[in-house]
């Protein structure tokens, strides 16, 4: 049943990308504000599919920790869901995405039109400098910058070292960093079709102040995200909170 649910949902998701993406293709030649409308429509339909087709409830905790203005967001990454939810929490985030996503037909066109930041994960120091430069440009235009410090999707309960990119952004932007913990991998698999009904909990954690040295920042960030995410992955009956 879970595999069938996953097949239906993925047909819905990729079908929406193809149909809406091609239908609104002319907006790619217009100012960026025009491209936000079809993307917002796609997101609304995606969250409908998550609720109805997958049977997944979304609970958001800690909205009071979301500051106004430019900020660095560092999120746990367990599934593609984690790429969607920031658009429900922040006004106009710019996501740090792997370059392969920018190359995808339709999805990549809109991702780049909205000035998300694509990074070559094998590009070394040059790619890191390019990422920091482009992220600083987005932040100068009042965008919130979101990065997945692990650099890849990680199974609930598993642990990988955090990459250096988040520390480079933290130093260059000189703004607070908002950590996000979640348990999306319990319902939306990193790979495959085993989607499960349940509750995805997203917890916005207290911001980490700007100005810390690299070691202290990374230590605080990893501890806060991992501790909260592990706790969320063990919760089955979360208390009522605001719904995304």
C-alpha cells in the first residue's frame, strides 16, 4: 500500500511540474515576481497532495524564532520535503541546491529563475567561493539563505559530518543562523517509494547569534539540529502546534 501511495504521489508531483511548468513557461522571460506565481501554485497543490494522497499531517513548531529580514537558515535534510517547507515558513528564501537540480528540465529552469544558488559539490574551493558570492548577492536583496549543512539527504537517526559551506556563509553574511530540525524521513523516504502516512514535524530552533568563531558555531549548530531531530524522530503523538 505504501508503495502504491508513493507511485500515485510521484505521478502527481512530476505531473504538476511538467504541466504547470510548461503552461506558464512565458513567465521565465518576465521579471522574477511573475515566476513566483506558478511556483506558489505548484507548492499549494504539492501540500494538498502531501496531506490527501500521502496522508501526512504537517506540524510546525517554533515559528516565534523566525526573525524578520535577512537570515541564514540551516536545515536538517532527510527528504525532498525539506526543499518545499521553507517556502511556507519564510517570505522569499534562496536555497543552496546541488547543481544537478539546476540542470533538470522545467524544475531547474524555475529554480534558477527564482535565483536559488546552485553549487557544484565537487568543485572545491572555487565552487565554495562562488556559492558565498551568489548567496551574499541574494541576501543583499532581502532574501533568506537556506542551506542543508549535511550536503545530502540522511536517514532519520543517521549522522554525517556537517560540510564547511554553512560556516563560510555564516562568516560572510554576518547574520544570525536559524537551525531547523525535522523528522520528514519517517514519512517521505530519501529514496524509493516507501512513503508512509503520519506526521511530519518541523521545528524552528532559537537563532544562533552572529559573530561566533567557526568551531563554536559549528558545534552549536550540529548539536542543536541533531539533538532536536533525533527527539522528533522518536515522537509519535506531537502536541498541537501551528500547521503549515
